[in-house]
C-alpha cells in the first residue's frame, strides 16, 4: 500500500515537472516567433532605406547631369519619370516573382540592381545611357525591393499589419533624410561621379546583405494570430481582378496618388508662383525647409496611421486621413501668401497623403489574404503609375492652359474628399459583404 502511494507520488511529481517543461517550451517558442518577426521587420527597414535615395535625392544630381550630358532639364527629368513608371508598371510581374521564388533572392537582386544603376549612371555619356542606368536599372531594383518587403511584413504581422507595413514604408518615404546631407557633402568635395559610385556600392551591398537574412514566415512563425477577417487561403490575382472591391480600391488609390504626386512634382513651381519659395522662415529659406518637413511627415504618417488602422479599422482611418488631406490642401491654398503657414501646412498635406502606402496594402491583404499578397499588391500598386501621369504632365498641361494653379488644387481637394467619403460609404460595406460571401462559400465547401 505504501509502495503504491510512493509510486503515485513520484508519478505526480514527474507529471508536474513535465507540465512545467511544456509551458517553458511553449513560452520559448512564442518569444522566438516574436523576436524573429521583429528582426525581419528591421531587415526590411534597412533594405527600404538603402533604395530610397534614387527617388528622393535625385534632385541633387540634375544640374550635374545637365552639365555633363549638355542636355536640358526636361530631357534629364525623363530619367526620373522612367524610374517611377518602371517601378510601378512592372510591379505585378515583380510581385509574381516574389510569390514564386520567395523574398530573399528578388530583394537581394533588387538592392544590387538599384546600386548598379547608380554606378553605371556615373559613367553615362548620353541621355540613353542615363535612361537605361538611373531610370531602368533603379526602377526595376527599387520596385522589386518595395513590393517584396511590403509582401514580407504583411505576412509576418497578420495581427499588426498596418503598423508593420507603415514602419517599412516609412523607411522608403523618409529614409533618404539620413543620406541627403552626406551625399551633398561628398558631391561638393569629390564630384557627382565619385558620389554615385561610392554610395551605389554602399546602398547595394548593405541592402543585399540585409535581404540575405530575410525569409517568408511559415505557419509556425505566425502561429494562430491571423485575424478571422482575413481570407487565410488567399484569393488568386485573376479572381481578385473580378471583384468590384479591388477596382474600388484601385480607383481610390489612383485618386489619392494623383493629388500627392502633383504636390511632389509641381511643388517648386507653385511655391515660386505663390511668391513664398525664397522667403526666410525660421531662419531658413522656405522652399528647402518645406521639402525637408514634407519628407519627414511623409515618413512619420505611415507607421502612425498604420497603427491607428490596426485599432479603429482601415476604412475609418482612410476617411480621417483623406478628409484631413482635403482640409490641409484647402488651408494651404487659402494661406498661400503666408510663407510660415505654407511650410507648416505643406507638412500637414504630406502627413495626410503618405499613409496610402500603408493603408492600401494592409486593406488589400486583409481582404484577399496573404497567400498571393505580393502579386495582388503589385496589381494595385500600378495605380500610382497612373497617378504620376495625371499629377505630373497632365497637371502641368492644365496649368499651362488655365494660367493658374487654383483649378488644379480645386480638383485635388475634391478627389481627396470623395476618396474619404468612398472609404466609409462604399469600401466598408463592400469589403464586409465580400468577406461574408467568401466565408459562406468556404462553409459550403
């Protein structure tokens, strides 16, 4: 009897130790998953910063390319247009490549291509050489990295998709703030060719090194944190393209891209026409000060509104941000003669615009799942290419025809407000109905 009691006691003690061991293993596994995904996010942020300079410090090289190639500014600017159009136009193909081969190889290749584009452009002796190097190579490279990293983080952070996407998008939106002054300093002392070569090598190597440690998450990595509203199995691109929800998002992103890219591409021109470009504000010339403030707010808005959308919903956040954008543009136009307010309000304008690169990929993945997230977002991202045409050459043409910037701003204010209303009045109920339909279809087998 006593022997049986002792055996039972030993058995109970062993079971207790085994249970504690299981709990420790489970906690260690959870901590590992958490640390791994944040490491992946940091790596993505590093790669995003490494490819931000081709777009955001381009303006520092335009005069040097003009002098070297004996070309006009409009001819030089075509290289920048090629970069943007290639980056957005090839995004569906680039998304398919990332979905097919994973994140590591395409993102590494993209970082290297972007750096090589800078290096080759240093030796360009013709406009064609500049278009192929800075335009084509950097466009393909930055597109692969941007699409690849966005698709990576939406998979690693199904529970904080907006915030995580916003963080890496901020790396692209304001990462060049870290390199602008070093690049400018090296250019002044060693010339533009040496600068392109040195920084092209640095950006390519640093970005590729970060990418080599990236990987797509497994089911074990993300655990059971996938929101119930997400379509876990994923909707194929061809099926997504038949959905009115996608096309509504496409129209809304085109509308918001048009206004923001008009502000970016025409900012110097309309600030000069308003007579505020060269006014001293807070001890600085208004135009470069406004551009610096805008770059910072364009980056900060992405994680901020991503975090907000994780807590109050995507469409509610869209409505707040888009309507704020309309109000900010209105205020900037009303107070356009006041240089100080112009600087402050332009920062608010970009704070209300840059979040589209967080909200739309998050909303798209919430709606159509993560399995084909890269290809699906690549298709949506082409909306920015349309916006670059509408907000760039067509906006400039409208200004030349009317002789005023005010009709353009009236259009931008209107489409921003309409996009904000559509978020609540159309997108929200459409997404809810689509999710219910998909879940019902799954329940019926």
